[in-house]
């Protein structure tokens, strides 16, 4: 099981941050589509030796051609260590923040994946570009706009996709090279709710489980002392409260009999009480939905809860120190 953490969105520190994460022993780094561009920091980190990916790039406001070029360039720059992670966001953000179109998201994301692959097939072996569907028209490519071939032995990057709902999870297990699970989850939810959907999708696509990368997000912050523990716990409470207020993530709370917490937190967002929301995340809820404690305790929990399910973990670490992360990675290596 590989372990990755966020690279962050600061371009001025991305190169140094990537080198630090590599020295700690992390396998990879990723960027969120948040308050900065999701691709730029990965360019700065391309020479670090880490495996890199977007977690996730919001697909619908972008054209397949834009994504194909960006992923191709990052695959070249990273010497074959890049994966294009795509996601849908929610309707309000797509229409009102990105000023784009929300339309049949499951089918549209599947078509986005197929469209990007069609572009890469044209660039790789000259397959005529002829992807014309309800969602995209891609039937024009001239030699001037074909990028240089990737170096020998480097294939086009894999396409991973974020999935939560049943239909999206099944569709991405059928069509994508990997599925990215949102960090607002638990091992129990993953095992009993998500994995049967993934198996159903794999079966529909006549695929073996070994052909799919399962990348599980997890909120995890190892601490070296009590001060770090309290600081990270406070940050995690706010993070969990924000996620728990979102209707799409209620399924995880419902699975554990905590569905009403989502309703309470949603009302607080409507009242503008953002700073008060963390008070509803008690210790039991925090420890259900996040991993905290000493580096060894965190490693043990990650191994026991996700080790038999996940191919890699993408950790939200709430400013855990490099030393704490290094000790956790050492402990994980002992458990493997």
C-alpha cells in the first residue's frame, strides 16, 4: 500500500516541499482543486522522483483537449510518474462558480475519459481522431498540434476518477484506470458499501481487480507530542464539520447512524455559523472519521483499517511534521 500526502498549492514552495516528502519516504504527492491551480505545483514537483497526481482536477469546466495536453506534458516532465485524477464537483459549483454546464454527470465523466484516450491514441499511433458524442466533438487534429512523442517506455498517463455515489462508483470502476475515494470515509463504509459497487463495475467491464488502482483518501495526522496532537485535532474538527455539512457525504454518516449530524451542520452553514460548526464534532466522531495519535498508532490504524483494501492512501495530514510522517512511514514499513 503506497502512501501520498498533499503537495499544497503554493508554487513558491512546491519544489522544496516535494523534495522533503521524498526524503520522508512518501511514495507520492497530489494537489487539490481548491483556491489555487491544480496543475501548476505539479510542474514544480516533477523532478522530485515522487509519483504525482491531481486529486482531483474538476473535469466539466475543462475541455478534453486541454486535459490531454496538460497530462501529456506532466507525464513527460515527471518521466512517467503522473496520473490524471478527474472529478465532477457538484452542480452549484459547476454552474455558478465555474460558469459551466452540469449535464448527466456519470455519462459525461465516462465520455471525458474516453475522449482523452481517443486524443492520446491519435498522438501515440495516429489513430484517426473521431470522438463525436452528445458531450464532445473531437474530430480535428493536424500534425502541427500533435505534441512530441513521450520518451521510449513511457505510456500516456493513467486516468483516475473520484467517485462517491453508487452509479458513479460503478461507472468509474468499469472505465477508469483508478478510483479515488473521498477522505470523508471509514474502513467500514469502504468495505461494506464501496467495495461491492467497485466489484460490480469491474464485472460489468470484464475487468480484474488487479487492473484498477484504488486510491483511498483519509484524514490522518500523526503527532509527536501533546501540543501537536491538540493543534491537529482542532484543525481536523473543522475539516470534518465542513465535509459533514455537505449532503453528498451524508451517506458515510448514515452508515454509522450519524445522519442527523449532517442536517444540524447544514443549518449552521445556512445561518453563517461557520466558526461554531466544529463544536458538533465530538471525540468519538472525530476518531471514527479521522486517524490521529502517535506515528505508530496512526500507522497501525491505517494498516488495520485500509491495508487489505487500498492500493494507495492519499492522506490529508493537517500540517503534520516531516518527522512525524517519517516515523509513521517507518512503522508502516514494519507492518507490511
